[in-house]
């Protein structure tokens, strides 16, 4: 079960990274020139924002998932497994809460239909949470 938990966490983080960069968060592509808006573009101002806004968007988008991947890899290599597990649970819970909170906040605007990127991010949260729970409940001698 432990290996399945690691795989689920890593797959969820990879899926999240791809979805925030490439998939429409809200809005729909209705023609060859009309594009929706990715979550990354939403946070970084679509190229019209200052350098600090772009840096903040990059940090907010990729910081927590990168931390989760590092902690998961630490557990896989056997380094400080106990401490890494506690850190992974805390980081994953925080990331999931912020991601769901942002999604609920954006849903409140409902002027735009939610795109496939939105639903992919929600799915990634569910997969990462499942993987984290499997790691948390796995026997130590696995």
C-alpha cells in the first residue's frame, strides 16, 4: 500500500503541474483563436503583470507541489521517513485546502463555465489526498 500511496501522490503532483500550465481553468475554447484561461495565466496576469506578480504566481502555483514531491521522494529513498511523512501530510493538507479554497472562491464568480483544468485540479487534490492517507495508514514494515 505504501508504494501505491507514493505513486498516487507523485502522479497527482505531475497532473496538477500539467493542468495549471496547459488546461483551461475557466472559459472554453470555442474557436481556433479563442482560448480559455489557465490557472497559471490567471495568477500571473497573462503577461501584463509586474515581475513580483509573476514571481508570486510561480511560487503559489509550484511551491507547495514541489515541496510535496521532495518530501515524497525523501520517504521513497528512506531518508528521515518519519519526519518526511509528517511533513508530507502537513504539506498535502495545506495544499489541498488552498486549492479547494481557491476553487470555491472562483466558483463564486460563476460568470464563466469551469474548464477542464479546474476539474483536473480537483481530481488531482482527490488523488493526492488518497495517496497521502494510504501513506499515513500503511504499515511501517511495508
